[in-house]
C-alpha cells in the first residue's frame, strides 16, 4: 500500500477502473471482478457518475450503482477507497455549486454510502470560477460527505490556479490529479502537468494505463482480431514505436516471469508522482494479468529501457 500525499488514504498500486462496470461487464461479471480484486488485497476503486451513459438505454450512474450494490452485499465499505467524479453526467453537467451538491447526493445514493473518499472534478468547466467549484467541495468536506477532492483532465495552468485559489481562500486543496498517461501517451502529462503535480506534492493517478489495451500485448502485427470496443484505438498504436515498446515489455516480462500488462503498469508506478495506476478488467481472467503489478519491482535500468523504447 502507498499513501496518497496529504491524506490518510493508503491504496493498492492497481486502482481498479470502473468504466466497464455496467457496460462490457454485466452485474455478475462486475461482482466477480470486484471479488477477485478484493481477495488479492486490492482496495481502490475508481468510477464516475457518468459511467456508462454512452450505452443505449443507460443514463449514467450504472457503474456507481453496481459498485454500491457490491459494497453493501459484501459489507466491506470501510476497507475500500472509493473514488468518483462530477461533471459529465447528462443530468448533472458542469462544476457549478448547485450541480456539485446535487450530483454528490446522487452518487452517494447510488454508491450506498455516506461518504466519497476521493471526489474528482472530472473535466474543467470554463464557465464556473474555481472559487465556486472549490467552495461547493468545501461544503461537502465539512459535511463529511467527501473526504478529499481531486482533479482530472485539467491543464497545468488550471491546476495551478485551483491550488492558488485554495490557498488564498482557505478552501480544500486538490490532493491528486487523474490524467491519461502510459508508455504510448506521455507528452500530455510529462510536458508541464507533471511539474505542477510534483511541486504541489500531489499524487498522479493515471488512467488508460494500458493504452486502451494495447499494452496488454494482445495486439500484434498479423495477429488475430481482438474482441474489444477499444480495438480500433489500440491498433492505432501498432507502428514501429509500438512494436519497439512491445519488444521491451516482452523481454522484461520474461525476465520477471510475469505479464506484459503488469510490466507496463509497473513502469507507470515507478514514475515520480504516480501513486497507483488505473486499469479496468471486464473478466477475472483479464484482472489476473494486472494484479502481478502489486509484487513487481522494476530496476532503474528496466524503467530506463522502457522509457527509451517509448520515445517518439
């Protein structure tokens, strides 16, 4: 377990992404994955109020509802760290104070809990001042409904502005940032945002840690088609650089007798500021490829080897 700085949240190095719950994983599959994750020592689940509104017939909140049902049925809420987000639900868009208040109540009801451990501003809202958003978060923290607040998909300048606003106004300070970051997508985080996160003593909790599944090793030149709604996006990485990264992952995985996915996530966890890597699994078999990251320790030379392979 590793502590998220400035909090009392100790988390497993693999944060289980809940975007597939209620989408490509039905109730039974969701419960099976969550059970296997908890049995392996996992305690950190990430979702959002909007998951999975893109599925025909869904309105959003399906992932939260399944996680809430699982937490209640297993009686393990106190050992789990639950993160969710506000901004993108079709009925609760944006970061205005009234919307945050209403969205938080909706999430608490679906999650069947009295508090959210880590509550994210899912995307920036250019129409709402940081003071208003942070003020609404402050109300929730003071009421005990939210323990800590975080930010996702924000620019370096937006994060820096929010941090300075918190300090000036005495409002809750973002303790973590969640952004796309992996061996295939590095520039968005490393060119500016990483410095802000590091200087502020925040945690980075990257999503798409496996580059939409590409870094599991399932996508190969001339390989069989992969049954996944993200297959098209993953195949886009299969160029000379992608093949170079896969070769480095293969070699290091063989040396450690572990999975390619675990090595890819291990590279992330070894990065400065990264506390846990977010990855999702729609089956217990997929989860089994991810879990070894918890025991994997890459050497500095191995981390450097992967970094070099992923250079553009």
